[in-house]
C-alpha cells in the first residue's frame, strides 16, 4: 500500500505547481495538427522543468508543462506520446523541450554555427526540417508534416 501511495504521489506531482527561475515574454506562433496559435506567451523554466503558457486576447488558453512528462489541458503524457499526438511520432522525445530552450535538435545533426546562433537542416523519409536559432528567436519548420514553431522576443 505504501508503494502505491508513493507512485500515485509522484505521478500527480509531475503536473503540480513549479517554481521557475526564468520567465520570458515571447511572441509565439505554433502550427501543428492539434495546435494552431499565434499571440503572446510566457516561457518559464528552471533546471528541471519548462512551462509554455499561451494567451489570446489577454486570457490564458493553454499551458504546456515539460518535466519527465508533458502536461497539457487534456492531461499528462510521455514525451513520445505528446510527439505522436501533437507533433510527429518520428521526432526524438526531447524535440519540443529543445526548441523552447533554443538548443540543437536531433542530437545536433547537420548543425552549422552562425554569428548569432546556429541552423540545422534535417531531411529523411519522415521529416523535412529547417531549424534556426538566433539571438532574438527560434524558427522551426517541418515541410513534410506542416509543423511550424516561431518564437520571438517581444521587443523585436
């Protein structure tokens, strides 16, 4: 019984209240099979978790929290499950997290450094990705799967 309570507590604490060390206001555009959004959002993160809160007309419409699970308004799921439902199942588990944190995707494959960041082009039978990280924002586009993430600093 003690172990069941421990597992239950750990599972539900994954979507609990977090203390974030960094909060940034961004202009966010997302186009995917399940999410269509273009407006202001807050990107909060700490060493262990990330939260993207999306606003439309000043009202919070969605929160995406990432730690060992990804939690959305529909509930929590594995990173692989999130990719399958919201993005593309061919993506590595950490793809969304890396995009939000402006890190390389696909273990840095085809990474080219630029003056203000880097670019990656990834093509195979399942994806056709152009990914660009610059000092003022991030742009991710998968032409084969019609997925776009455009995240810009608000002051741009």
